[in-house]
C-alpha cells in the first residue's frame, strides 16, 4: 500500500470532523466532494448554503454539514468563550461577535477549540498569516513550543531518495529568516512531524550551500550553529549539518562529501536556512 493510501486508510478509520471555512473557493468544494466520496472524514462547511450549493453545481456535498454563521445555534456560546479568551487583550463582546460573524477562520477555530470539530483546513483563499492568527490567539501552541513553524510533506513517485520518496521540508512557509536557535527548534518539530506521519526514523539535514565547512560565510555558520544547538537541546534527534542538498539525499555523494555524517545521503527531513532557499 502506498504512503498516501495508508494515510487515507487511517483517516477513514478515524472519521474525524474537519471544518472547511473557505467555502466560496471551488477548490475547497471539489476537495469536499472527493473527501465525502472516499469517506475520509466528516465535514463542516462554513457559509451560506444557497451560495455554496450554487457554486458546487455538479458536486455532491449532501454528506457535509453546512453552517451559516448568522443562524448557527452555538454562536452566542462561542461569543462568550472568545470574549473570555481575549478580553485581557482588549476584545469586547461586540468585537467577538463581529469576528465570528464575518471571519469564517475565527469561527472554524472556535469549533476546534470547543471540540465541535477535530481540525480545520484552510489556506487556499487566505494568507498564511490570516490562517495562523486565529489559531495562535484561540488554540495557542503546544506546551514547550519555542517557535511556530510550517512544513511541507513531499511525496516523490518512484524515488529512491528520502524515505522511498517521502520528505519533510521545513520551514518553507512561515519564518522568513530564522536564527540558529530557531532553526534547531524547527528541525526538532519537523522531525517529530515526519515520524508521526510516516512512523519512520527522522534523519535530519541542515541545508546550506556548503558541506561540512567547504565554504565560509555567516549563513554557513548559522547552519553549523543550529546543528550544534539541536544536538545539545534534542539529543535524541538524528541530525547532521551543514550539508548541500545533493550530499544530504544522494548516498554516493553524501559518502564522498561527508563521510563522517550519519545522515549524509540518507536524509528525509530537510531544514532550509530561510524562506528564499525553501
């Protein structure tokens, strides 16, 4: 069974409830149609039911629960909860209600916060910052989280590199130019995500234009320092750096360029120095 099919099988068994707040983007509705057909999750779609059905002509969304914020029976309860969560930041009840009525991302996150849903998927029609804002304000981060970061799960068909073509790339979507300590934390979080998704050992490479001191530059030093910090703070983490991408994932090049690095040529978690690189 392929990795994607394994993920789908787990989702099918778990039957979690997922909120889709970007209901006026046709891609969201097309995805919902497919999810329902494959019975991968229970769905809540936020928006005006008539408008959604008009946009979804030819799609079958009958298995989804469509919730209009204006008629949602839990709205007052959510207003009170959001107000209590954010009143110390100056949020009034009137502002809380306005957010929940006009910002579907906030309503979706409140559904997750209260246990009405298990998760939310967004970002097709909203910026990363807009998606993250309600999550950070309402859900907060996991305990001991040093930095919020993103990762891409990359699946390359018929690929011998990584974990049979499976990689995690971090952070390629959120932190513009993280420092060494932040990169170490990103490496740790990305490795945990890789292991959670694949149930395989994470082999982390801190990427650079240099391999083990072949070039001298502050950017190289940053990745060397990040590797040192990660080893110190997360001793269970299998990590090497700095490595060029070919030395990180191609075995024969890794053995040649970095013979003393355990992950050289075998990395499946690639940590980029900044967003431009990723």
